[in-house]
C-alpha cells in the first residue's frame, strides 16, 4: 500500500522530509544492469531479498540492507524472460520505479548507472556526473504542447551542498531507447543541451515526479558519443572501470546523505 498522500501529491514521509523535519531513512537505487550495481551491493553487504515484494511474474531483483543509519535498497529490472539479456531502456526503468515507490516508500530515489558523454561538453571516460535536469530525445511529437510533453524536461532534486562537498561534475542528461545516435536524436540532444546520454534516467525522473519523490541521477561516462570509436565497443571496454568509479562516487554520496535531511543536501 502506498503512503498516505497530501492533496499536492506528496506522501506524509516526503512532506516531513522536504520540510526538513526528519533525516532521510530509506533510499531506493534504480540500476538498469546488475553488473553496474554489483560493486555497490558487495561494498554495502546488501542481500538479495528472497521473498520479493514484486509480482511473481516479473524478473525484478531487490537487494537490501542497512548501511549506517540508512535502509538501502537496490532494484534491478533483471533479465528479459525471452532473451536472457538485461532489461534496459525506459519501459523497464519506469515499471520498477513505480513498483519501488509503491512497495518500498522511499524518502529518496537515486538512479545510478552508466552513460555516454559528449567531449564537446567537457566529458571524459570515467567522469561521474550529478544530473541537473533530464529530458527525452526520441519522443518527437511535432504538435503544439505535445512537443514539450515529448521532451519532458524535468529538473532533478537540488543538491548544492552534496555537489560542493564532493566536488562532483554537473550536467544535463538526455534519455532515449537506443544506444546509437541518429541525426534526429543528435538534433534533439543538442536542443536539450545534454552533457550525458543514457537509456533510463528521464524515465525514472518522470515516474518519481508523479509521486513527488525526490530523485538524484548519477551517471558514469563509459563512452564518448561524439568521439571516433563505436559506442558499443567503447562501452564494453570501459564498463568495469567506470562501474568501479561509479561505486566509489555513489558510496561517497551515501556517506554524505547519512544523518541528513533532504534540505541539507
């Protein structure tokens, strides 16, 4: 059952948090690939939940545990039942975000994962970014107002103290369901002023915004989209190193959050 909500859409827990009345207690991480999450799972000694709170028909995986004073949950969409590959992209991300909000009632959602970066915007391999805003680049609807809906630009929860303390890079994120970049995608990504590009972030932000759950997006750069090498090749080559870097940065983020209210971030 979802937490009771105010007329403005905020749950009682979220309202208390947003007004600085109590420290953050429960964090849900939405991570597309378990391989991306594994270093953090091991570092925080999280345990796979055997009695999953999710429907038996889905392949979603929940890892949970206590770290310092925080209830940490990592949710991965798991493997596609037909092909056995990771269930990446916006639809699985949206579904697990919705289900996690309903069942786990988090104070804060963090979408952590890998992304492509643009050297024209200063991105390099292994850079880790806190996302300032997210948008879609492949929902092209050339109809007034619907065009804005398609882009779906949303600001993420502001974390000025976190960014300053950890000296993190900040950039805009553009999300789409393809790893490559078509000419139409490139035009939209440029319009979105994106520094990084992924396949889940804006979808997570969209669902979290419906339920007014504060959300942070953290992205590690595995490939240079406007570089000279094939994206898929560079992604696979750098995945392990970037995942390790992401784990290091996310752990620092968790340490910073521990004991703080949302207003302290």
